[in-house]
């Protein structure tokens, strides 16, 4: 995954309609709303401002809220026919594996209807145009993470916590009952060292 470090803007034209694409880094949905409001202030006569965002939450707190480790996505057609604007923009963000950013496409209607297929292509091309200007050194590369739940006896808890620290994993939560301890952990996707160490220990197993 990559997250942009800068904002970029490009412009394309389709049958006299202007499409201004703008990508910007964001860290929450409020940032998305703020940038959308700014775009309307800058382009009060725009016909539509369609958009899509992707947010990858980062957490180191001790909470078991699943939203903290999930990818959040959103989009809007802003009055364009359903599915012709926001989703094509979102697909471009997915294709480029970009997160923690919003991509706005500001349209000024040029007097010629593009039709459903034409709108999809125009918004997709406009989004793609600004993304081609985003170089790799203008992005931060993020490690994909996955969440697992470890079940262990009380006697194994200290060692499990040691392994979590040793392999650079993130402890999300721990819950106790009469049977033992449930520990929720975020690990780097594909890093199986913690799982392998768990499997060789009696009284310890995990659930993905």
C-alpha cells in the first residue's frame, strides 16, 4: 500500500466538459469533508464534484474495535447517474493501491451529454491522469497488516507477550476468562514467525 505525501491536480477535457482531478492526503473522514468544502469554495460554479477516498486506520491503543484495523472506503456521484463517477474514481485508487487519500474530480459541464458509459470513462480517465503524475517518491509505502486472536493458558501469557514484542507486532487487546487469555494482535501480512512459534507451544493456538 502507498499513501500520498503531497497534493496534485490535473485537468482533462471530454466533449467540452472540463474535468479537474485533485488528489490529496487525508487522515480521517473529516479531512475529506474539509477538502470537499474547500473545492466548492474554489469552484462554486462547478456542475459536479465527485470523489472517492480510502483510509487505512493505524492503531497502537488497547481496544478491540475492529474498525481500527479495517480499510475504510467511500465515494460520491454528486448528482451524476449512479455508478458513473464515484466508483470509477475509487477503482483507480484501488488499482494503484493508494490509501489515506481523497481524489476529487470537479466537472464543468460543456453542453454535450456523455451518456452512462461516456461518464464512466471520463471520470476514470480523469482520475487516472492525476495518478500518473504521482511518483513513487511522493508516496510513503505502508506495510499491510492482518489481525489474529491468540488463545493461551495463563502460564503462557508472559511468553506470548514477549514474542509479540520480539516480532514487532501490535497488541490490540487482552481478555481473561476462567479458561485463559484471549490476545488480539496485529501482525505484518505474510509474517508467519509469531504463528509458527505459537504452533509449537502446548496450550496455545490462534484464530485468524
